[in-house]
């Protein structure tokens, strides 16, 4: 089987399979302010988004998980350096 080199496209040119006429209702910069404020945008799987419908619900669950992990896992001991 012969390999084919990918044809380079000029910067800014879209592939033919992208049909911009099908994109409706998009809002440019929808999350810009939130991202600039230092927050992280995370995409949840559909089954998780049903369980955690708001960012507050996600944050509360993560805080509980972190607290449980801190109390249930003992901190590792540092080994003392042996004198030379």
C-alpha cells in the first residue's frame, strides 16, 4: 500500500466536510469572561451532568471527596536522613 502525503491547506481554510450553514445559534465568546476570571471549564459526561446539574453541585461533591480523602488516607512519613 502506498502512502499519500496529506495536502497542506492554507491557514484559515476549512475542510470541505465542515458546513458552516448548519451552525445555528452559536454565541461567540460565551465562556470568555468565565475563563478569564480564572475558572476552569470542564465537560461532564451526560450521565454525570444528570447527577450534577449545576457547577455548585459539582464543586460541593468534589469538596466532600477531597475532605474524605484527606481524613481517610494517612500522610506518608518522611524518612530521616542517616548521618554520614
